[in-house]
């Protein structure tokens, strides 16, 4: 699995964002996401699959973060949902079904969704989830938190 193109686009997007070039930034983040979707495991080891999943989720979270900073909540949520879909595709069943944090429909991106809801345009909704912290209950959820 060669991640060099994905890394290059991710770094160029980050640099463009720092240089206040939003069009270049989003273009490279989109290209990084496209590259992540094309990656295939070579050996199929657990570590390799975990790395692949992490790359896909990071790509989605980078775009969600970009759109959050741009003030576009609709696109932010779109990429959070895509991250959740990536996880559900790669990890369709969490082995810890008795866990209090297990959520069928959200998979491991429950933490990212809670962070999104904390910035909800309706202050009543945002206030209701302001103190909610889901990542401390589940290792899988904590692994894919937005930074």
C-alpha cells in the first residue's frame, strides 16, 4: 500500500490552509480523500487494515474540519457521515456489543458527531451536549476522534 500520493496531497492541503489559500486547500484535501479511496491492502494484516482505515477517516475529518472553519455545517456533517460510513464498511461489527458506547448506526464516529453537535446553530441543542464526552468509554471511538 503506497500512501505517498495521499501524504503529499494532505501536506499540500495543510500548507495551503496555513497560507490562506482555501481553494487550493480544499482541492488537495479532496484529492487526498480520492487517493485514500483507491488504496488497497497489500498483505491484509490487521495493522495494514487499521492504517488504511485511519487514512480514510483522517481524510474525511480533514475535510470536515476545513468546512467547519469555513462555517459550512452541511458539508462538515457530510464528511463526518462519510467517515462513519468508512468505519462501518471496514469494521461492520464491533466485537464489544455489551459496551455502553456501542451504537449501531454511527459506528466509531459517535465522538465526531457529538463534537459537531456541540457547535450546533441552535444554542439549546449545543448546550445539551456541551459536557458530553463519549470517547472515554470506548477505545475504538477514541481512536477516530477529530483533533
